[in-house]
C-alpha cells in the first residue's frame, strides 16, 4: 500500500517513519508491516533502476505473502560480508492502536571457528566459499541457490585460535553434500599449521555436520569446533576445496530469534539476554557465552555498563561462575560456566541477575546429574542400504542415561521421504525382543521393490518422549535402483593347478595374523615371493555398464576391464610381480552412473598352514595345525625376513610385537608374538613358499644366522643407552638400519620342554640352531641337532 524510508540513530537506536496511505485507508485499521534495514546496499533490484523503483513499481500489486517471497538481498563481492548486515522484521499492527513492537532479524548466518585441536594444529586463517549470492529478506522466501560466490579476498586471521563475528553467508540448503568437489555446500577453507610445521596448509570444512544435509539458516550462529586434525592439508586452497573433508569437527547452532525479548524501564531503555535458562549436561567444566543487548531511550538514555550480579543458591559459587567477558564498555558477552562434573544424584541449581539501571533480568543455571534424563539416543546401524529387490532390515534404538519408565509406546518412528516417491518403507515391531531395562528397542524396516528407475532416499526419525522432554535420532535410508552384485572367489595353487577355496572374504576371515580390516570382502591378497599362490575370479552382475580402473600400474592383471549392462561377467585377477618390498594399491569398479566400488590389493606378506608342531612334548596335528597364518616381512641385510615367528599372530615393528620370558626387562612383551615350537623334521618344511630356514653353522661365517650372531648386541643387565643402545634390560637386538633407525629385537621363547625358559632357540637350515642367553649375553651357533621343539624364523630363499 505504501512505503517510506528513515535513518536510525546509531547512538539511541531509535528513529521515526511516516507512510502516506492511499485515499480511503485509515491508520487505525489493522495493518501488516514489513521492515527492512541495511537493505539499500544489498538489495537485489530485479532490473529496477533504483531501490525506490523496486519498492514502488516492482512491488505494486503484490500481496503481503507475495512480497515476503519476493524481496531478496544480493552480495557477490569476493571481499566477503561484513557490517552493516541486511536485516528485516515483520509485524501486524492491531486496529485502534498506533504502537507496534518489532524484532529485527539478520538475514545472514554467522559462522565462527574455534580450534580445540591445539596439541598438533594452529589455526591461521578462514575463508568462506560456496556462499549463496542471494538471500530472501523473509523466511517465506525459502532458500535461493541460483549462484555461488567464493569470498577469496576475505582472509580472516585467527586470534587466540578463534575467528568470531567476522564470517557471514546467506542461507543455504543442500540435501546431500558431495564427498569431493562439492560446488554447492557452503564451506570454509581453513588454513593452519599442522604438527609444529612452519608451513600453512589448507582444509575444507562444510558448515554442516559431517555426512548430513546443510540447513544454513538466517539469524543463526554456527560454531565450527575443530576437534582433530590427522595430517597436513593441501598446499593450495583450490585443492582443499575439491578434496574430501579431512578434519574432524563439531558444529553448534545458535538461533538468534531471541533478540526481541527486551525488558524496558519506564523511560524506554531496554535490556535483553540471549538465553535466560541455561542447562548444562553432567560433564564439566563447560562454558557458554550469552549475548547481552541494550537499547537506549531517545529521551532519557541510561549511562554506565550492564552488570552481572552474584550467584544465588546452595554452593552456587562452588558449582558455577558467571562474569562479563571483559570490562570494556563495548562488551556484549558474559560467560557462564559449570565448574566441574556433576557426579551426584541431584541436579545443581543457581540463579543470578543481569542488571542495567533499574532493569533486572534473572538467569537460571542447571547442571543435570547423570541420571536426570536420556543423555543420548544411538541408532544401530546408523544408516540402512537396500538393494533393488525389497527386503527387511532391523534397527535398534539404544537409549542411554536415565530411560526409566520409557516403553515402546514412548517411541514414535516416522519415515521422512526425499523426492516425490513416498510410502515405500514400512516400520514395524522388530524381530529381536525389546529390552526396556537395558534401553533397547527394535524395529523392522521393510523396503518395497524399487521399480522407480532411480535411487530412493529417506530418513527414519525416532521421537522419544520422557515427560516434557522430546528427544530424537535419525537414520538415513537408501535403496538402490540398480542391480550391482560383486562376488570374489579365491583360487589357491595346488601342484600345477588351482583349487577353488570359496569366497575370498570367508577364506581370509579364518586366516590368523591379519591387521584389522584386512580380512574384509574388499581386500585381495597376494604372496610377496610366490605371487602365483593365489588368483581371484570376480563375478560382476550389474544392470548398467562398468569398467575397472586401477592405480597399480603393471602389478595387477585383469582378464577383462569392462562389461555390458544386464550381463554377468567374470574377471580373473592375478599378479606376476615378485616384490622385493611390500605394496598395496586400490582399484575401482566404476559404473555408468558415476558410482564406484573400491577394492584394495595387497602384496605385503605370505601365507602358510601352520602344520605339525610340538606342544608340551606332543606333536599337534589337530585343527590348530591346519589353520592358515599370515606373515608380514621386513628387509634386513639385503634379505626379506618374516616379521614374526611361525605361529605368531602379530608382526614385529621396533619394540612392538616382541616376546620374552625374561622378567624385569622394561620392554613390552606380547604373548601373541611368541609363536609355536617345531622339531627338526617339522621345521625343515614349515616355512612359507619362497622362504626357508636361515643358514648358520659354527665357524662357517657365510649364513644369515652367522650375520646375525656377528651383529647382535646384548643390552646388558641394566640397558646400554650409554653405549648408543637401548634402555631395555637383557635383550638381544640387531640394528639393521641407521637412517631411519630400525632394530630387530629377537624374541626369547624358551623351547618345547621348557616354554618358560629364559633362553632363545631358533633352528638353522639343515642342521643346528641359534642359541642365546639374555641373562649374560651369550650367543652361539650350535652345529648339532636336538630332539626338542624350537622357534622358527624364516628368510627369503636365494
């Protein structure tokens, strides 16, 4: 109906405005009012010649609702946003009154950064990238994502490991952020120095929780708290922008919609505090900042600073503190703190007042006890994935904290569908019985057959009520539209032919001695010296075409590297490379829709059934002797050695993976590194393909054991640090590399008749054995055999 503009005093925060109404309209009628602040410099003019043209001609004929969905701000400068920030307010003026209260809201999101990973990372600078170029001035407009801008010329420097009140961006919504090269999700490019480096490298951090949608709202503050940095970042900001998220972080959202809750005195001075009730968890110490706002009267403005009163309540000052962040007259924040962890059975309570003149606002503080309420809801699993044919999976709602009195009736599951297709999920009672006493409740999730031709996405939200408390947890659900079946069979060489050992993952799940995760279905293993010991047949059945991409150069050979849609293909995977050091490489099955599956090939060790061995004087030929063991390798004196004794399940790396029967030695001893005992006859055939027993005979001087005996060092009864050795007592070791420093600590395992013995015995090839005494440093190559069972360590054949 009409509009006018006015300037507001920066001192008094007041102003006046007059609007001329069309003929026939009365000021006493009910009116809907829109207010814009700091709009001139950021208005999206929509081809209007000026701001006046926009707000008169372009707005002509629009309803209140249409106006709210039309007005936009625009910002495309690479120097980044800063004050003054675009703001707006809405109000309905009642009939027969000429007074209205308004609450201005910022139309941008504020982004702060805090570094908690200070032990190995120093925050240097932050930039905003993928910032939306436009933002609606009212919430009814939703999100405008028509174009993106990088604030490359706004490089905000960190102060005391923080960046506060310097970074702003228009709202943004991204349903599913991409893992790499995401060009839509508003993010930060963070510069910092990793692990005391003098060089700044860069990391990308999305302004949303990891693996979650982005819902960047106006009038909210988002604090990115960096919690862990595992490695140096990228040397170039563009590379960091295109890379996956490599920083662990938390994100806290603070809605600024409280800004209109003022308390006024009789003269029109106003005071507001961002939060009047603060609830802490039982953890401590923990702090939050509250923002304090003041409005000065145009006629009788208050002078002086706002103040924080004393804490009231039982032991209030013991449990809590409340104080201004600084004494500066411009200070806008106060800090409240729960001083320590609450390990009692009662909540802690306190109150204090924020005052300005005669205005007083009470603030209440509560620190919950560990049994107050539900402290956390976990969903197991946290995400579900269905293939094209529908089926049922079970999900567990795991309540933590005080969940007494909560039953299935207090839990409401809701399916939230993404996209146009809905009702393809059914939620029902789980197959597993509930355990209310343990806070465990089970639900079946059933997906129908996917005939849509596109992947389906949804979220399952569980709403738990506990009195007035409402807690929620959410799990993502995906159903593929395509058939993708990959199975891998392992074939092991037997004579001149190969025998099918079944699924590779099942075979390797029974192997002893793997590092964690290396027995999974996406891992393929080849023996380092006998690469033809294993080969694989991969069957691929896909409703779309595919191709194999490998980063391993000439190491891996594929019988076929592509396949057609709707046809089952078989790919044989082999290695012809006899490695002199271990390697691992990834390869991928890439589908026509851009999705890919990753697999990892390893040629880092060797495999062998344990075979017959001696235990307590008895030859063992049971199931244990038929188990397959994996052995890693290391290079010493130009030869590959197994990194552990035969029968051991951990590899040696420095002083890790070492075993000794000696006491008072200070070096860690791991029983898994002991291994088995073998008789002379058993030892002669015990080593894996391509390996044998070390040579060594007293006086010969040309075998591997001869070299060890020549170079072995005894650390003495008290350690030999002073002589450039080690602090460990009564150990024998060989330094086989000076740069980098590498040492082999020879395990002390006794022998079959005396497994607790404090001497070491290792078989030599053909005849004799290595014999050493940790108590006095003795070391010998014995030239005769024995009937006892000794330890076995193998070396590469040559």
